[in-house]
C-alpha cells in the first residue's frame, strides 16, 4: 500500500485499513485520508500533522508524505484518484499544494463523509469514471475552501528530501544500491543522507530500502503471476534468506501465506 511505485489496477481506488506506519513516498495520484477511529499523523516533507477521528487530509500528486500511527486500534479510509478525475481542480492539484493538508472534523462538510462512504460501500456499482469523477469533485469542492494553497516549488524547501525519495523510487530495484553510491550520485556526503533518513524518515537507509522493496514484492504477489522467486529478485533482493526474514518481520507471515490470502480475497471479491 502507498508505495513509491503505486500502480493501481484502475484510475480510482478506495479502501478501509488499519492505520499503520508508512514511510515517506510519493506518487502521481490525489490522495484523501479519512480517520475513522483512533488517531493518525500525516507527514508532509519534514512537517507532521496530527489527525483525530473525523479529520480528513488531502495530499496532492507528487507530494512526499508519510504516516505514523500510534493507536493500535485506529482505522482509516484512503482514497486515491488519478488527477484526471478532478475536473476543474486539475490545474490546482498538479501545480499547487496545501500549506496544511488537514481539515479537522468540525470543518468537514457532511457531503464529504457521504461521498467517501458511498464510494466505499458501492464499489461494485460505481465502476464508471463519470461517477468517480462526480464524487471526487464534490469532495474537492467542499475541501478547497478550508485549504490554503501555495506553489509546489515554494513549499518544497527540503530539496534533498525530495531528491532522496525520487532517487530511491528510480533505483530501489538495483541490487548494488547503497548509501555510499546514492550519496555519490546526488553529490552529497553519506553523513548528510544519513541525517535525512534518521531525522526525517525516522529509520536508517537499509530499513527504508527494504520496506520499499518489500512493498513492491507485495504488489507483485498480489497483482501479478510472478513466482515468489521472480518477485523478490525483481525487487532487488539478492538473497532469499534475507528476503524471507525481512518479509516475515514486515508482514508477519511468509510470502506463500500472503499470496494464498490475497488469492482467497480476490476470489471472494469476484463472487
């Protein structure tokens, strides 16, 4: 979920999941997050915004963002939509970004809750792009009055953070990727990069890289017919032992168990 390489099967996706830590990443989709239970923190660049039940955050395309969940019982609803579904808001969401992405529950119009819950509950019926677009535009029309927009260039003062995320998005499948090589290619010192990972991402380079690769493996196992061996190899893991250990630590199950669960879930959704 929510990876650097996010590849949706359609131009629109919405789902309810347990809130969890998600490392910094970026993608080309509009993302709306609605806290259903508990709390959630959304990070944009180096800024962290706390969210409580009923709060909604909107992340524009190509914005670096991450999530931190401190409530084990928290759940959130995530909607991802291609910018083409935003209608008259397209230019704004592709050239601007919110100064503060969070709209608190007291300011959220009931139309937004209705649209999100309808999209979630009626996914089998709402297969037409025109319906998705209608609800996305309703959501944005109710959110925009509460957002202060600034140009993306002026908001992104953390250039090295952006370059770091973009570099890993492009090179994470390479088996020789290292902090030293990355620092050399970005013309910065390894120490500067280490500070980015520890201070902004709250993890070291190796953990961030492993999570990125594991999320790609998750995608391959869930949405393609690649074998487990092909998946971990294509994600950049050079050792099966290292991959199996990292996968179990991250997903709390084996790759084989994950694929079996994914297939059962897909069969049920097709019924």
